[in-house]
C-alpha cells in the first residue's frame, strides 16, 4: 500500500525502478511458513520468479530451500548462502557443464525430465566417482486451467516423463550405478487459483508413488512443484495467496507415509506482492478515441502484459486519494504495439511527471526484463534503505 511518505521518497529517484518492500516479503514468507509447518511440509523458493540478491537473502534467512532451473541459478543460490542440501535442479535441458557444476556442489537433487538425461547424469556422476540423487519429474496430465503459456503438466507439454515411459525409467534407474532414486516430482502450471487442480494432482501423485513402491523402489520425497496463484486485482490483500487453503489440500488428499517428505517449489506466491514497478509519465497524448499515458517503463521492464495479456493493477501514486476521472491506455516507449500495460484504465487526471505504480510485479518481473531497444539496466529501491 503506497502512502505519501513512500511517494515523497521516490520523487528524486531516477525512474523506472523496481521498488521492493522487504518487510512485506518477510510477512509473506512467515504466512507461508506458518501454514506449511503445521504439516511439516518443506518449501523451496523457485528462483526463476525472482533472483534479486536482496530478495534471495531475505528468502534464505527465512530458511527456505532453492529450486533452480539452470546452472546460473544453482550458482546464484549457493553464492547467496542457500545450503546445497536444500538446492534442487530442474529443467528439460540441463547441459553437461551445468550438471557437472551441480555435482561438484553436492546439491540435494536433480529433478530429471527424460530417460536420456538420467543416463547422462549417471555417466557424469560416474566420471566424478559420485552418487547423484535424482527425483523423476512425471508429467501428470493434469490441466491447470491457466494461461496456455504457463501450463506445464499436460501430455502435449515438453516437461517431465510421461507415465507410459515409467517402466523404462525404473529399468534405467536399476541399471545406473551412480544414481540414487529419491522420489518423484510434479509441476502442473503457474498462477493456479482453483484448488481442485491441486486435488487432481494429489490423486496422480498417490497413483505414481504406489507404482514405484510396488516395484520395490521406495519414494522418499514427494515434490509437488509450485503454481499457487495470487490475486492481482487486490494487490494489498494480506497474505496475497491463500497458503492455508493450499497446504490443507495436500494435507487432506496426499498419502504421506512416515518415511516421506513433502516438498513444494513456490515462486510467484512468495514474491509477487513485495514489488511494484515504478515509472514516470513521459507524455500525455489525447486522440479522438483514446487518451494515452506514455510511461518511461515498457515491456522491457515488465513483460507479462505483452507476453501473457497479464493484468497488473496500475495506480497513479502522485494522485493518491484523488477520484478517477478518465480512462487511459497506459503504454511504454518500446517500438511494439504489444508494449501496453493496460487499456481503458481509470485513473485520476494524469499528467507528465506523475509516478505510476504497476503493482504485484515481484514475480517474473525483473527477471524477465530485456535490453531490447538498448534499454538501460533495471534500477532498484528498497523499503529498508
Ligand atoms: N517448479 C517448476 C518446475 C516450475 O516450472 C515453476 C514455474 C515453479 C516451480 C514455480 O511456479 P510458481 O509457484 O511461480 O507458479 N513467467 C510466467 C510463469 C512461468 C512459470 C514457470 N515455471 C509468468 O510470468 O506468469
């Protein structure tokens, strides 16, 4: 929630920048931990959602593990002080170099996405005389009913191993001298608000763990991925994600035996709320049909609206408390028509120099920025400074 003091502090800052409220992040992490601890669930943070150093420091201090999808993320997690025994490495295309690096760091587990990858990790681990712990990512064919670009758990998606290939996986695992089978991993998609999706996932996880255990392969870790969505329309709700309801679904529907651990990989729900992209209005253009507010931030700083038609609440924080008088198309400076943050957005009368906040931008915001149009590096302002 922006107040006049915060906005005054922004006045002499160069825009655009990401504003991080680290206190709010701490409260969100605590809400998540309180809900997860009830069931002794383990939560890893999906670095792909945000790898800003201050954010990672705060997440690490809260005791979470790290879910990484590249050698770069594994390195960043280790350098940020995450315990290697709480680092997992997922992704359909791990290079030999990345696998070797992760083996050298003795990370907790590789989430393996194909039979060939299993063979490669086994070979590379053998060359180092190490045992790699692996979890098998299974494609559960559960529809996340979310934007098709962020649906990952259907048969037609590239992620995970399909259930009809499991026998080959079991055979490959038995033949591998340098792999230790840890468990099974799933992830069905992102920005999921319908808890029934997670219920369907639980049913699949139960089926799959039974399949392995029947074949004499104990499943120690059930990793159910991430995907919990947030309410982008209510950026000030606390907490912005329903952690209680989310973990309760798994507590109610997942079969968990005493020797098993349940792992989660949350990204968005943990960091979306704590950041807003702050931008200044460069120009106002009044056309016959439309009024445009042209910002100094564009799709290069926040790509989600252009890429997924995603909604981020837009606020004119130079006019706090003033009534909305007009509808504006709020656009960026980039030479693409898709560089638009919102159409017909009701705002108070807006003018050149006003500060505009694009809310709930902490997840998949800064990390997806690009230098297209030779844009400058992203700047930051932190609540604690
Ligand atoms: N685990 C795996 C294997 C994943 O692929 C993802 C996200 C997560 C965990 C974390 O999911 P979350 O809790 O954040 O939903 N750029 C898109 C989102 C892409 C999500 C990719 N995978 C967006 O801006 O909406």
